[in-house]
């Protein structure tokens, strides 16, 4: 396999991973926005921090 063929395959895999990450990010963002409508500002800030920490932990485990 040539270097160019490897690059094409790598770029394809990277594109799939980017779409998965973007999708997960959008779900988290939408979830936080929906929950924020019912929470105080302080509660919403704390929830956002917890969601980002949880998600970062999940990403590092993968």
C-alpha cells in the first residue's frame, strides 16, 4: 500500500471519528440547554461542569 493510499484511508477514518465527536457534542449541548431552562444559573453552571467532566472521562476511556 502506498503512502497516498494510507493517507486516503486515514483521512476517511478521521472523518468518521470527527462526525461521531461532533454528534456527541451536539447531543450534550442540546441536553444542557434543555436542562438549563429549568435550573437556576448556579445549578446550570454546575450541571455544565459535571457534563463536561463526565464526557471527558468517557472520551479518555475509549
